[in-house]
């Protein structure tokens, strides 16, 4: 049986991933301007992970016309 708190690192990683996804999606919907600042809630040892995930989700949430232009 796992101890209470054994899964905390995985929960933090999932929360950071969700924050990056949410930021990229808000940018896609034009509800928020693209910003590269990291939220204060992100632990310093997870800043690189947040930036990597944010860039991943920005690529994922790009409009279809942008994808078509890059393939031409």
C-alpha cells in the first residue's frame, strides 16, 4: 500500500502540464496574449518543464491554416 504523499511528484507534474495546456489554449482562443512569463505558482525546479509543455501545446493548438502554410 502506498503512503500518503507518494504520488505528490506525479500530481505536481500533471498540474504543471495542465497549466501549460490551459495557457496555450487561452492564447489559441485569443482570450489572452502570448506571454512567455512563468506563473509564480510553478516551482523553480519545474520551470523548464512548464516552458517545454507550453511550447508543445502552442504547436498543438495552432490554427489549421498555419499548419497548411508550413507544409507548402
